[in-house]
């Protein structure tokens, strides 16, 4: 069993997932988002190649415009 967190909420899966699969399974909209895993920003181009492992902490940040 692979256990990880998404925005501090515990999640669990029985099979290996990449970041895109995690977002699809959890129905998370990623338009305009940045993603950090264990406090390291993961470029969008690498999401499909990035394998989620046990105990990883995934944080999704929504871009906000302001001035």
C-alpha cells in the first residue's frame, strides 16, 4: 500500500501512480497550478514521469493574480 498526503490530507493507493494519475483519481483541477513534492517544485513537464512513493507530501498551489 502506498500512503501519501495531498495538501495535508492522507491518501492511499494499492498501485503505483504518477502525479497526473493522482490528480485524475482525486478529481483535482490542475489548470493554473504549481505542484511541490516534499517541498520541491515539480515542473509540469515532469508530472507524467514523476512516480509517487510512500510518505511523500504533495502540495498543490493555485496561481493567484494580484498587485
